[in-house]
């Protein structure tokens, strides 16, 4: 399907406006202080909307409705952990970082445990942001490719290039102000989509509760004390761990705290982001459940999408489509039914394209693109800051001039943007965007939070115990949730499935891998610091 003229104009005006915001901020971003910290002068509500916009990535916009469509509201439990994480952030993390003048969240780790700790966590952060950027670009390409008929790869490359451009031009101030605009577009877009779906239900909006309720689609999950299945407890623990990692040691959040004009504004920004995201994330799960209800009460609503999935299974990696020489019809060996899982990440973009009036389609496509922009731009700017502070200045040129530092920031932004585009092209072949992201985020983030907690709360800890604990914690993460296990050779997969290697997976869900690693790093490091006294003269924060 091609965009109408009206939709094209709406989309073009939005993208042009975002680019102009980046250009407007470019004048102020000629110094490293403004490029990385916006002069430490931003209002709390502005920073808060920026944090909210970062939460609302295309993983939320596409992935959460997809999960609700194919399952239930279990994923929303993750959002319910945000208030606790936000309270801890305001009480502990915000004052901790604003007491100092460092622009890197990881400089503190070198003071406590040595250069290896700072470099280890910084490298983990860069890897995680590249992976996150790629997943988000992959998500936005689902919608735009359905709208225009362009290949997902083309959408990923074009969107990634645009985001990289305005982030390079305007620095963190451009990131924050564009996030403000994008968060408003996202919030309004979500409410408009939900209203349009409810109006299209054949039996009226009230049928959502009856039809979806009978199918258990509104369930938050099981309350059983079972840590192997994605129960409510598993999702709460996982959510607290990931959100504490975000607020506590994620450079993109720490950098936002530092841009605020004072401590009160920084604390206010956290609460604004939390208070806005919890209900809006519920709206996205409502959207997914409403789409499922529409599918069950109107068999024509997504009939065309089901046909497309059957024809394109070879492209999404769910099977192969065999066609005879005489006909273009799939052979009888291809299943004629399509599961909810196969439709999950595709159903919302399809609804936007085929069921919304002219003009509104362009606006909501702009909202989906905004979801990607508001997260990827943050990742690019914060990653460039980490590269400059924790690698270039620390290893190569500590006394670099202002001009050289700006060149490094521009170059790092460009390179990280290109890397994110590459990951996005790879991620486009995965079936469930949200499952892939949750898998890898827990794996990459576990070691970061564990080391940070050890440095702040275990005052006896020093380099030796911290290093051993980090190694052990990383091994535990890989043991509980082996990365990319499905792509390993058969012999390796059989070894991973052996009784000894699969033991943790008999007791813990894969989403708890990062939590397990965090606990191992903290308690092993704390325990070893008592058994292995700190030598005189070793690094220790006073």
C-alpha cells in the first residue's frame, strides 16, 4: 500500500520539524559541555518528558500490543515495578551522581575497583545500546514497510540515518527537546488508536471485557511462587532489576539527571517519566487486547494480513513457501492457518494502514517513527559520551582540546548509529521483537548493576573480590540464559541441554538471568572482601 498525499504531507512535516529542532539546537552544541549536558540548565518537566519518551520506544509501541494480542497482560507487570525503582532512584541515584562533576556514570567504578571495572561496564553499556538501537529500528520498520511497501532494510537504513544526523547536529539538548515533541505525539497517538479500535468492534466497546475476559486475555499472570514460568513475581523481580539498572547505571538516564538545572528538577523528572509511563503502557496492552477482540468478532478485519503471513513465511523465518511451476498458490505442505504469535508484531501496523482514515494514518505512522527516534537518539548521544570520557580521554588523549573532543563526539555518534543500523537489519528476521530484547537486555545488564551496587554499598570491597565476583556473575548469567543458544551447532546445544548445564533453567526463568548475576556479583564480592582483606594502598572510595 502507498501513502496518500495527505498522509505523506503529515509524515513529511513531522520529520522535517524534528530535523529543524536538531538544527535549532546545533548552535548551542558547539562545546562538549552543551553537547553532553546541555549546560546543566534544563527544566524538570522537560527532562521528565524526555525520560517518558525514551521509555516509549517502538518496543513499547509495537511489541507490547503484539504481546497482548498473542498472550495476556503479563508484560504490563514490568511497568508496575517502575514506581519502586523511581523512588530508589530519587533517594539514592540522583543525589549520588549530582554530587560530582563527572559526565560519565562509570568514572566512579574506576575510583573504587580500578580501570578494568570502568572499562568493563562502559563496554557492556555500548554493546547494550547498539543492540537496543537495532531492536528499536527493527520495530519501527515493521510498520513503515507495511505502509509503503518498502523493504524493512530500507526503512531501517533511512530512519537510522535521519536519527543519527539530528543527534550529531544538536547533541543532548536536541535529543531532549525532540523527545518532548515525540512523547506528546506518542501519547496522543496511542489514545487515538485505542479509540478507533474500540469504535470498530462489531458488538461495541463493552465486548472487550466479555470476549477477552472469557479467554483470560486480561490476566496479569499467575501468583504462584514459581520462578521458572513468567509469573507475576518473575516479572516484578525482572522489572525492578532492569529499571534499577536504567536509573542507577544507564548513562542515558544519568546524563539526563545531570542536564537538570538543580536537584529538585532532576528528582521531578524521574517522577514525571514514571507517572506518565505506567498508564500509557497499559494503553498499549489495551490496544493489543482490543485488536485480538476485533479479530475474534470480525473475521474480515485481519483476513488479508493472515494471507500475507502465509505467503511471506519464508521472509520471516517461520517456514518455507513452496510453489508449483504452474501456479502461484502455496503448495499443500504449507500450513493454511496463522497463529496469534505470527501476527503479534504485525497486527497494529496493519490496522493503522488499512483501518484508519486519510491523514490519521500519516499521523500515527509519525507516532511510531517518533517512538524509535526518542529512544535511539538517546542511545547515540549517551554512547558517544561514554566513548569520549571512558575510552578516548582515558586511554588515548586525556588533554584533548575542545575541538578534538567535539570531533570525537561527532565520529562516535556516526559509528554507533551505523552499528545500530546493522543490528536492526539482523533483528528484522526475528519473530518476536519483545522476547528478543528482554533476552539480551537481561544478559548484558546484569554485570553492570551488580558492580555498581557493590561499589556503593559494600565499603570493604576492593578490586580483587570485585573482579572475581564479576567473572562469576557473568558466567552465572550465561549459565541461566545461554546467549544465542538456538544458533549454536547441534553438539553445543546438546551440551547446554545436559543435566548439569540445564540445572539453573529448571529453577529460574530466563528473564531472571540478569537478576541472578547481579546478586552473585554483589554477595560474592561482599563476602570475599571479608575473607580477602584489602591491601594497603588499593583503590577505595572514601
